[in-house]
C-alpha cells in the first residue's frame, strides 16, 4: 500500500512472537504509514496486545523485524524506544496510580528535549481538570481523568509514533467519544497512531486504515469501508474455512 | 524525671540507628520487590571495611566513613543487584528468600575468612571523649553524630524521592514497572540505584553502630533483625512510618530497660523487638490475596502409595542392617544425622508443599528438646516434645495469617532471634551451664536400638508426609501455594489450613529436636542457633525441599561434612560458603538438586514420545461449528 519512497513510521516484518512455548503471533506484516490512524481490531485473544508489546519492545519477537522509521529496532529495550520517540500507552493503565498527577507528568519528561514546564503547561492547558487535581494521587482520579492524564503523555512528548491499547476500556461513551476526537486530532497534527480496539464500531469511525487480527494472523487489511463487512465474519472465524 | 529524660535520649539514639537500617531495607524492597535478608550483612561488611580502613590502614575517620558509605557499600549493593536480583525477576517468595538468606551466609563467610573472628576488632567512636550536656542529660558526641546523620538522611531521602526526577522514577518503578519503561525510565537502572541506595544506608548504619558493639560478623548481621520490626510498622513501603517505627522501637527498648525490674529485664529485653514486630503485624492492614504465581513451576512427581510403602520398607531394612552392622563409634553421628533429617523433613510440607517459609525451624526443635527434658523420657515426654512446639508455632504464625508469606518468614526470624537470647541462653530454662540434660526417650539407652528408633521415627513421618501430599489436604496445600485467592473463592479455609500445617511442621521439628537432644544427652544454646536454622533451611532447599529424598540427602551430607574435615582441613569453614553459593544458584533450579536430577533423567527417557511442535495455531473452527449444529 505504501509508496516505496515514503518510509513507514513503524513496520513489522514477518514477526512471530509468543510467551514461552505458546506462540501468539504468526508471520505478522504490518505497516504504519507516516500519517493517519491504523486501527487494529480483533476478538479476545487474537494477539492484539502482544502485537503492541512487540512494537513497543516489551516482548522480543522469536523471528522477524521491527522497524522504526526504517531503522531496525528489533530487541531494543522499551525505555530506549521510548526515548527515541515511540510513545506507548498500555491497556487500561497508562498512569502511575500511587503517584500524584504532577509526579506523573514529571515521568513524561524522560524523553530527551522534553521539559517539565512545557509538559505541565500543555497538559494543564488542555485538561484544566488535571490542574485542579495536581496534588491528588492518579489512582484517585475518575477513569476518564486517568485516561486524560495518560493521553497527556502523547500530547506533550511529541512522539514520532503513538501506540494506544484499548483506551476506551471501561469508560463512559461520552468520554470515549472525547478520547477518540483527541486521537483524531493528534493524528491530524502529524503523529501516526496505531490503535488497538476490541469494539470495532468506534474504531472504524476514527481510523484511516484497518487491520483485523484473528488467531495470531492478520486476516483483513484495508480502508474502513472495505473491511467493514468482513470484520464480523472474522470475529466469528467464518472466513476461509468454507 | 531525669532518668526518664536520659532513657528517652538513649532510646532515640538507638531508634535512629534502627530507622536508618529499616529505611535502607524499605528502599531496596520497594524498588526491587525483594526483601533483602542480607541487609544486615551488608552493614556488617561496611563496618569491617571501615575498621580495615581506619584501624588497619590508618585512614582518618571522616574520609573512611565517606569511602565506606558512599563508595564501597553502594558498589556492593549494585553488584548484588546485577548478579543476583536481576536474575530473580518474578521468582516465588521461597526462592527470593533463600537467595538473600544464602547471600547473608555467604557475606558472613567472606567476613570471617578475611577478618579472623578470633582476634577482636575495635572501632573508635567519632569524636571520642567529647560530650555535650543537654537538659541535664550527658550525650557523647558520637550519639549526636548518630542523631544528626539520621535526621539529615531522613530529610534528604524524602526530598530526593519527591523532588528529583530520579526519585520520582524510583517510586514510579515501584508502582508500575512496565509503564515506567514505556515512559523511558530504565527500570533495571532504577532497581540498581535502589539497591545501591539501600546498601549505602545499611553501610551507614553499620559504621555508626560499629563502635557501639563488639565487631562480630554474626552478631552485627543479626542485629538488623530488630530493624525489621520498624520496617514492618512502615508496611515495608512507607518511609516516614518506618522512621517513626525505628524511633518508637528504640524508645520502647530503652524504657523497658530502665523501668522494668533489673533481674527480669536481662531476660525479657531481647524479646522486645519481637513483641514490637508482632504488634506491628497485628496493626498491618489485611494483605490482598495473591491471585496466581507468575512463574509456574513443575513440581516433582509424587510417589504413589505402593511406591511409598516399598521405599519406607526398604529404608527400614537398610536402617536395621546399619543398626546392626555399623561400628559403634559412628553410631552417634548417624543417629544425629537422622534426627537432623527429621527436622529437615518438617520443612517439606511447610516450605516444599505449602510455600510457607519458616526461618527458625531449629528453634522449634529446641523447644521440643526442652519439653522432653522437662517432662521426662516417657511417652508423655515425646508427646510434649510434639505438642509444645506445635502450640508455640501456632502462636507465632497466628498474627501473620492475614498477611503475605514474607511476614510469616519475618515473624519466625524475629522469634528465632529472640529465643536465642531469651530462652536458650536463659539460666532458668537451661538450669545447667553445661546445657540442659535430655533423657533418651522411652529409656532406649542402647545406641543401636536408639539409632533404629530415630530411623523409625523418620520413616513414619516421611510416610505420613507423603500420604499427606496425596491426600485432599496435600492438594489444598499445593493449591494454596499456587493461588490463595483461587482457594478462598472455592470456599477453602485458607488460614486454618496454613496454621494447621505450620503447627504440624513445628511439632515434627520438635520431635526431631527431642530425638537429637536424646542422642546428645544434653542441649545448649549453640545447638539451636538462628544461623544454624538458616543454614539448614538453605541446605534443604538446595537439595530439594519438595522431596523427601532431597532433605534426607541434605541431612546426611551435613553430617558427613565434619567427617570430611578430619581428612581435608578447612572444609568446615567452607560449608556455609558453599551452602550460600548453592542457595544463590537456586534461581534456575527451583526444585533443588534432587528435583533437577530426577527431571533430567525423566526428560531423557521421555524425549521420543514428545509430540511434534505445532506449526499451526490450534483450530477452533471445528469446535464452533460442531457446537452450532
């Protein structure tokens, strides 16, 4: 899909990965273009989170390559990847619950060049609620506020690639809509986003491209309109068996 | 009023030392999740290094202090983190505990090798001779230094953790290790920093303490056990509370010494930190039940009833043959070995099956021996030797049952430490300075007959332990080790099961101790020392505490070590070193040597039968379609 001249923001090439003897991902090829939102959909246990773990360096693939802006970063530690601009918000817990809001923001400054003052200005400017609660423990915030705090990392760290794992989990629909609007805005500002979602409908609206993962393989890939009908079928494992 | 002030001041000074040690412990525990039982040993090492620099090399006090506290100790901590802690990862409590206890023994062994324990090492106090009078209380300058240092450390530690980015990262790693990595903070480097910091604090406390006590590797290492109580009051994570705990403990001790009658005090004083710890345990909030072990481990296979019966029978035949054929001169050692094996066997249901760790099993053995001595050699004496330690075990374990396994280990350690001083060295208990005479149970004075009795007791207990493992209770125990939360959702009475097994194990150890005492004819304080308890536990774990054969081999080898020493000089001092090293190597072979060997032979036999590795994911479509039709 990608034109050969443009380097992909993030690319997985022939990735096989798993935990111990259990293989989860089989021969994954996925390209995140330099702009836009790619949504990764799939049923429970399809391997979505594992794919994000591989992309963020938390799980080392048993074979295959991970490329960040064309550079092979396979096997790099997550902290090194984070320092060079890969921002990954893990599933359901993108904040440190026993640290105060301002301590959390302090943690967003580990990427070289990111200053504490700028982080606080941006975060508190975008989410005034966080400014009111800066001395509170992050774990005491509401789910929506926690997710705002987590997303403030994506806003302030000026990442080259943003990986989001099920940010809508357990949140009220209003908050989810707000979050996805924010994701869209971040993408429009030029940061490529890889979004993992279990609930297809919301993700299909915000995404530019959709990949559907099932049983550790990418079964479908294309524009939201192209794959919309195939998504449900893939969720039910009906494809290919007939 | 003056006495009160004076007592308060000395209490505060001691409390400052406790607070320093305990805070170091908390820093390492929170950053790496591993409770460092070798914390005191690091402080001890620092104290000896300080002695080496000042008394031996003639360096002045201040640079030596700075070098020890800022360079040597943190380096030791960082190296330990790099070589040991990092490999442990998410190992079970039983493994992390044995590795750090192994480290403790190793460091004591190293210190005793470098600095001959026979020659006294003295360290001068800071500003020796200088005194200050505050509100009518005379303070030595050294005491002032202690208070000033502790205050400075408390403040700067707090400021570091809250104001610097690295400090925030330290707390962040405690909170969510993975997320910390995703923000770009390196959890491994932070963990290393935590260990360096903790070791530095241990070193500081060690050096400050060095001039106050006689410099002895074991004493100094175990002194820290007192500090554990302060850390537990701070729930092992809260630094300010830990500091308060240290000060309170120091005060309690000082007031107790001053106000309780003198005669009584000499006996009760060592028990105060233990009482303090138990109060802190009772005050601790209920721990969350663990859901499941992170690293599943294949347990050794359990022999069936027929194999157990066969093995027990053949063991008894061999024992009978040995009882007849063995030369009388070796009989004592062999009996001793079998009694130790029985004590080690008591660890199998507790540590091996239940995943609970007792660090003072020999203390229970000692109580058994004393009970036998007091009641007499008849059957009622044997019964007391089982029942009394079991009852005491219940009391020790009771306050920790709401909490995690680590707290049980801490409680047993404090108990063993207190009993060392207050009970086994107590003139009213032991009556005779040469030790308390223990009769041979059932009047079996013939050494061959007695040997067979001990073997028989071991065989019966081993049979019972294996039968227990096959029973429902045994499965419950193993399930408890796997997932306490799962067990309690199934309606199992988690605490009752744990308490019962702990009491049973203590009773078995008591029987072993009584038989041991009968063999020796008398027991003294040296027989049931805490350090020996730790060595035995490690030996059992290294050889395989999940298997009966593992602990039997461990006990027999322990007995053989002194025999070896007759032939090769110097083996005796090497044994603790080897045990320490072995325990440290445990990270990989968690079923012990016997378990690993058995597994290896099994695997070789089983290789041809292994299914071919799947290249395709398991197909679920069939299941789906068949369910639909």
